[in-house]
């Protein structure tokens, strides 16, 4: 779709979203809540440092880290198997099937369904079957994340050089061995580096699932917030920020070692060079260490396997509460109205996040305002300070889950989709700011530096050199995050910000399984529509 028409369509969607949100027609701010908000912000400088509470937070942080590790390993295993089934390369080059395109497309649509169902829905489903258990979070994250990984892994396989695999098959090697020696060896470094990116996402999701009772640091934060213990709440925030910061740093360093930066589920990535022997050995060491960490995590979590042994009995009882008539009767006009609310929340959030995610990406990119940076005036030294401060705030915003941000905003705002949109926007600014900063750091600087040398202003360098080169990457990340954001609106509904999530929360609370199934189906349909629509809006 042409860029100007995509812009016109998006502006139209934004106007509809703002009207749906009641902007200018309904009260937004709650003046009676500012005192509570002030008290909350004041405790930022005096968090709870009681030894017993700190030990509790440390244990909760380890639990969050442990089930994020286990969930990531399970998701990667599912993603690897599904990625092979979903890849055109496997069916066409290895098995020489004449229906390779059809089969790979079939598995693509098949894995698209669990990927569209948010991990919170999976968690609520497992909680209703077996009750509170840390492994609920593991499976709730692993299923949708594994389905998402199938897409990326299949793209990695489809991008490899087919010549080695074809040569091995032509010389009598079995398709399986030819695949592993010819194709998998090429894609393996990219798969490893993407695994660390997926682990970052799993860690954030693990904290979110704690809010709904799956345990870990999110659960402790929820308890502190419910009891209005602001000092404890800030301690939990700082622990979450520190945990995310350590993981971000580690995964970023490993992705740089493998030469693979800025990956996401939309397939936007910087390809690594041809894998060499040392890189492959390093990947094997990383895999061994990750496996050891997961085994230690399972030992630490000590899952109650007896509960999971009853899951099929519980599922049979759950399915017995469903009926065709109940499902049909559960669909009402409210699903359409709430779908519009959910859609509007995501559009407002991504408009704000998209704009500020680009703006913050420049001070967050070391090559922009540092000494001798592309946009830095000569002899100015404050660029590194600006870089560190911006990176810190982006880390804070993406480390704190959007539902927690929404609960804080609801101190001073009335429950509405605007509060939910603002919470999603703040969280996604942190993510988009970092992703776009990586785009800036790895851009070709020749044209920008030429304009700087002939005396062009920073604004001219940005408009005529940086923006034309990077705009498609910026928009690609925005629309990718829009696909994720429409799933995350569910979380905001669970904390009272409206949309389909609020309805689903009420249905789960009242054990209305027919209604919950209908709402999930509507939500999945809306997610798939947004996914397809978002891809059409990205300019070619």
C-alpha cells in the first residue's frame, strides 16, 4: 500500500479511536486520586529495604527467572519442530514434495491460532483446570511463544543457501541428515540469538502472569499494590528493572557475538555472516549452559506433577460445561462494541508509542549524539550522558508491565480505554525506542556524514539522510508491535481498563465457560484481522 494512503487510513483510524474513547466527551482525570498518586511517587526515593521483604523479593525474582527459562526452552523446542513443518525448504528441498507451498501454508495457519491467543488466556485456562502452580506460567508462555517461534525459525530455514543440502541429497544422504548438515548448520547461529530475544519477552510475560496469580515477582507487586504499600511496590519495581536490565545486557552481548541484531517476530532482522566454526562452538556452549540453567530452574520450582496428572480429567469436566446452544447464545452485540474499544485502545497506544519511540531512539543510539556523532555539533560532550539517561528510562518503561502501569495511572484517571491506551503506549515506547535505536546504530552513515561535512543542520541531516533510509524499518517495528499490542489489550481489560479483556475477566470469574470461549474466539479473530491489516499498511 502506498505510504500516503497508509497515513491517511491511519489518521482516519485514530480519529475513530479517539471518538470511541470519549476524548472531549467524558471526564478523564480523577482529581481525588492525585493525592494517592503523589504519595506513590514520593516513595520512589524511599523503597522498602527490610531484610525479610528483600529476601522475599529475591526469591520471587528467582522464581520469575526460573519459569521464564523453562518456558523459553519449551517454546524453542515447539518452535523448532513447528518451524521445520512450517518451512517451505523442508518440504521442497528435503522431501521434494510437489505440494510444498500448500503444506507449509497449512502449518502456518495452524500455528497462527495458538500464537494469537495471549499467554494470559492460556494461564487462566490452566488455572481453572489445575489451580495455582508455577508450571501454569511455564505452559501458558511456552504455547503461544512456541507458535510464534515457528514463523521465525521457518524464515531462517527458508533463507539458507540450498546448495549444500541439495548436494548431500543428490549423493545419497538421507533427507534428515542432509537437512541438519546442510540447512540447520547455517540457521543455527540465528536461532540461538533469536532464542535470547525470546527469553527477554518471556521474562516480561512471566512478570505479567504473576499479576493474575501464577507466582513470582509480579505476584508480589500485585499484593503490595492491593495493600497500598508503596515502598514495597517500588522495591518490586527496582528488582524487576534490575532483572530485565541484566537479561537485556546479556542477550544484547550474545546477539552481537552472533552478528544478529534487532530481531523480532515480524522477521525484520540483520542477517549474520556465514557461520564459522568458532561461532558454532560458542553456540553449543551457550546451549549447554541454557540447558543446565533450565534443569536447575525445574529443581527450584519443584512442580507438583500430581496436579498435571489430573489435567485430562479436569479438561473433560470443563468441556462438559460447553454446549452449542450456550456458545451461540453467548455471542451478543457487546462483543462487537468491546472489540471496537479494544481496537481503539491499540490504535491510540501505537500512535503515541510510534511517535515517541522514534524520537527517543536518537538519543538512545550511541552514534547519533556522542562525540563525533551523526547529529552532534562538534566539541559538545553531553551526548553520552543523554544516551545513558535515555537508555535507562527506556529500560524502566519496558521492564514494568503495562497492567502495572495502568493500575498506577488509575490513581489519577477514571477507568477507561484511554487509561489503558496510555499504559500500553508508555510500555511500548520503551520497546520501540530500543528497537529503533538499534536501527539507527546499524544504518549506513555515509550520506548523513556527508551532509554534516558540508554544513547541513541536524534537522536537514535527519530529514534528507536518516529518515528516508530508516522510515520503513521504523514503520515495520510499529506495525509489528501493533500486532503484539492488540494481544496486550487483554491485560488492560483484566485490570479494569475496558475492552474484551474486561468481559473475559467477568466471564472467568462467574465460570461462564461458554461466554469465555466466545470472547476468546472473537479476540483471536480480531488479532488475525489486525495482523493482516497491519502488514498491508507497511509501505513497500
